[in-house]
C-alpha cells in the first residue's frame, strides 16, 4: 500500500509556477547537487543486470543528473546524447553546451531528439521535478527504440520524514509537495507503453553539523512546491523555531539527520502490438475447422 503522501500523479498537488522557479534555479547552479551524483553512481551499479550494450544513450536533463562520468565509464562504446529540458515558453539555457567535449557526445533540446533514437534512456533524479509524470514517461517511450530500455531514479514519499514529522508536531502546513509511490510509478510505466518494469528503493540518510547547514543543502535540492503551503513570508521568529526544532532532533552522534527515499526503476520498450479489431467475423466452416484443430481465430491485420 502506498504511503499516505505517495499519491498517483493525477492526484498530486503541485504549484507549477513554483516548480518552474525551482527548475530554473537548479539549471543556473554551478553544479548539480552532491546527492544527485551519489545516486547516479548507485544507479550505474544496477546496469550490469541489463545484457543489452547500448550504442546510443540519452541522458535526460543532463545538467541536473550529474551522470556524465558514470555513463562514460559504464557505456564506453556508446554515443552519449545529453538532453536539456525546458519549461513551456522558456528558452533553454545553452551556456552549459560550451563545456561539452569529445567526439561521441552531443547535446540537444528535447524537441531535437529523434523518435526511437536510443537504446537506453537514463534519467537521474529528475522525475519528481515533473509537473506531469505520466506525460513525461510517454515522451520517454517515444525516444526509446524497440528492445531498448529506460533507467531512472527519483525521490520517493519517504523523503524528509523527519522534517515532515516536525511540521506536523508544530501544526504547520506541509514542507514539501507529495511524491509518488514506486508501485504507482510502475503502473504508470506500463500505461505509457513500457514493459516488465522493475522498481526498487533504498533510504539514504544524510547528516549535518547544524540545522543551518542542513537547510542550506536542502535548498540546493529544490523547494516547497505544495500549493497548500503557507502562503505568506515566514518571520525570523518562525525561522528560529524551525532551527530549534531541528537541533532538538539531533541523532546519537550529535548531528542533524535527514532521510531521503530513493526510488530506482527500469523497464523495456516492447515491439508495438498489432491492432485487433473490435469484432471478428468467422464463417461456420472456419469455426468447425478451428474446433477440430484446436486453434484460435486470428484477428485481422496479424
């Protein structure tokens, strides 16, 4: 059963304006968050279970994923396509393109990505920053070739449980928008046209020497995009109360700890299924022959 805050995307409340601001801030950062690089390394450790050796790899929203080095090590034979994803009506930031080196690497905006153009699509720590997860999965599906595969990671609903508990204790509104449970993500993959999804999760606990250090790093990972969040500006008094509440929850080592649920998923792109007519007409003589042979009627077009 899903966590009470692990909602299907159709029921996921999210402030799209706040989401755009978070994405813009992350794109403008000098480097991707440390946690993203660590998750990329752990996700790459799962690649050996896939027998296919992709010749063309798409790194979806590459500036955020911190995955270039792990992909070059894991898939040295592959051409790497780095995709930068932009919000509707917003021109993509092309400054990071000038840092690209190497003959087997290219960069494109999503609109320039060829349909069915890759054997592996890799997306590290970007799915939870999508306003419409099901739509994004369908776009992924169009980019992957038949018999190719998808690998992705994202934050799960167990993330920041300690912070959410503090907010509930104080009677404050939620500190973060709900995240989608891994079982719902698996169902969405199938609905988008992927096959044989495999979902997994782990919890990574990070610690900091002070509450201020923790809050600074949390800001580098995103912001509160829940439309039900407190609508006005918080006061210095509230900020001190938040810090005191976090300091009071130090772990046995005297550090401020926070948990992150990391969800991993992979799925394959099956051949398209032939269309089956809603009605199939079979003559009496043909029906008799099928009964004698034990075979089933063949739908038109197969």
